[in-house]
């Protein structure tokens, strides 16, 4: 697979996608977005990959969409750019496997918006998050105004979107934007440990859990309970449900096969 702006590797069930524009603080241009689409497709089809980690490396996650590229935008071009962006970020958010954003340094604008498409955000204490688009005379265009208030309190989200300030890791952790915050040196180990815990779970059940959580957020409780019920019943057709319950009854550790 040919990628222009992302370093991509796979190790022990984890696919690592690392933005690779360090001199531009990993600003996300169309090349990066196209690469993310390719990575998501690859992860979806590769049974050996159980968890996708998106990262920017040790210094910076991503300082937003590429302002240089955007500065030349007009209305028609911006619709085209955001159409592509929405398709790719939705594919990432809908991926049937768990996703983790591993964040060091700035995760701003489009960087934070991409991280919000992941199921989990694990950060170093160097992380700084924010949606500064308003300071450029625009608003977030990668899902920030929609995903953030679905994740945290509305008025905090409104403050982030309408004032455009930046927030340090500890506060973002308190607010629930970040799942874990650790020292920079411990970030990779923490991400691998978290991914390992996910990989010990049954893959089809994980997929069902993600679908129930995500789809349920946008429907009434009654409809959400229906979604959950169908997925719950479906899992009783899997070998992993038989194995998980047999293992419990036989007082041993379950060996899930993803079937
Ligand atoms: N788009 C394009 N280029 C960017 C960028 C972005 N979002 N963020 C940083 N860069 C570039 C800078 O232009 C600079 O390039 P240069 O060396 O060719 O001039 C390089 O990355 C380093 O950035 P710099 O601003 O010098 O680093 P800093 O440590 O002083 O400041 C930030 C870091 C993150 C505070 C600052 O870069 C910033 O505010 N970036 C924009 C954040 C933003 O508004 N994001 C939302 C975009 S919609």
C-alpha cells in the first residue's frame, strides 16, 4: 500500500498509523486525509489487526488542518474538501475494530477532530487540545461542533468552539476528552497495554459493543434498546459466546477465536 504522509506498521495485532509531516506540526492536508482512508480500509480487511492506533509521534499529534492549503479555499472547493473529510472520518469512526488516538503535544482543530473519531484517547502529559478555528474566522469543519458536545458537557464544548482556547492534558482528562494521561516516556507502553486488554476480548462482541454505543447515541432510548437487543441476541450465534460462558463455568480463561 502506498502512503504519502503517514508511516504505517503492524505489530502484535496493533496497526500504528503515524502522521509524518513533522516540520508542519503534522498539519493535516488532503494527502494525510487520503492516507487515513487507505489505512482504515486496510485495517478493516486485515484479520490480523485487532486495534488501530493513530498517533503523531512523540512531539505533536497534529496542529490542525493545513492552514496553507485551506487559505486558498473558496465555497465550492471547501464543500469538496469537507465531503471527502466527512467520508473518511466517518469511515474511521465506524471501523468495526477499536481505535485509539495516542496523543503527545498539540491536538488542535482537525487533529483533535480526528482523535474524537477514535473510541479512546490516551495522552502524554504534554498534550494540549483545542479547537482554535474560530480564531481564524471559521468554525471546526471536521466534526468538532458535533462530536465534542456528544462527548462532554455542552457549555464546555461551546466554550472550546466559540473561544478557541487551548487546554492542557490534565483538564482534558478531568472533562472526559482524554481517557488516560501518562508521562511522555510511558505513552507507548500504556497504549500497548490498553490495546492488549481490548485484544483479550471477543472481536465480534467488541464490534457489537461499538455499534450499540455509537448508533444508540443518536436515537431515542426505545430505539437504542432495540439496537442493543438485536446485537445482544446476534452474539448468541457466535462461537466466542459459547467459549466465554463455558470458560466461566469451567473456571478457566476464555480463548476467543473471533468466530
Ligand atoms: N497548518 C499549516 N501549517 C502549520 C499549522 C497548520 N495548522 N500549524 C503549524 N504549522 C506550521 C507553521 O506554519 C510552521 O511552519 P514554518 O516553519 O514553515 O513557518 C511550523 O508548522 C511550526 O509551527 P510554529 O507556529 O512555528 O510553532 P509554534 O510552536 O510556535 O506554535 C502552534 C505551535 C500549534 C501554537 C501554532 O503552530 C498554531 O497555532 N498552529 C495553528 C493551530 C490552528 O489554528 N489549528 C486549526 C487549523 S483549522
